[in-house]
C-alpha cells in the first residue's frame, strides 16, 4: 500500500513539474492594440483591404518615422521588454531602428494586463536602389522579452497597422543616379 501511494505521489509530482515547465517556457502574450499614429512630419493615410489595415506613409529620404501605438501584456504575469531583435529580412525602404516606451527607454516592464504607449523608430532609406514604383511593408517586429522565471524569449509582435511606403521618384530621391536604380 505504501508503495502504491509513493508511486502515485511521484507521478503527480512529475505531472505538476512538467506542467509548470510548460507554463514557464511559453512565450509571453504581448499584443498591439488600437490604431497607431505617425508622430513625425511625414504625411500618412490609413486604409483597409479586407481584414488588413495599412498606413501608407509618404517617403522622405533619410528621415526617421516615429510610429506610436499601444502595447498590452495579455499574460497573467509581468513581462520585461528588452528591445528589438534583428529582423530576419530587412526591408529596403524601411529600416527598423528601435522600440522605446514614451519615456525613451528600450527596456521596460509591463505588468499583467498593463498597457503602455510605445514608439517604433523607422528610418526611410535606400530609394536609390529601387525603381520609383517599388514599395516596402512592415507588418511586425521581433521583440526580446523576459517572462516567467526569468526565461528569455523572442516574439513576433504584429503591428496594429501595416506600415507601407513607396519608393520616391527621382526628384525626391537625392542619391539616385542613372545607374543606381533598376529600370521600371
């Protein structure tokens, strides 16, 4: 009888520890909510195509686009945002440079259920390498975060709107030459 109780106890402990390990290793649930806002001099317009919302921004060579949106922690525990990870594929016209909270810190804590305004910095560059009809689109960014038990994660955060810009015509692309741009 003692042996049966011991075996059952060991099985229950194993299941509980395994379940706890699964919960701790899950990536934190960070989401962007609401509409974003372009907080710099670039002109922009928002339009919808089916279930996608796209923010078209006028290209301004070598200018920094500041895109503000709300980040929410949908997890039941606190999450430490540690900044951006390198993108797997870098866009030609839109180069993601950083994500900070409203105070300018790239590392900040989000409590369970907490929301915070964040700013995504994007530099518009390299129009001289694309034809005037080309475009770039950013749908998400990769965040480095720390979740439960201090475990580090890298998560893809979908933006509330897809950021899009088109390559400027020659007169608005100051570094373009007859040989730098492909035909078309």
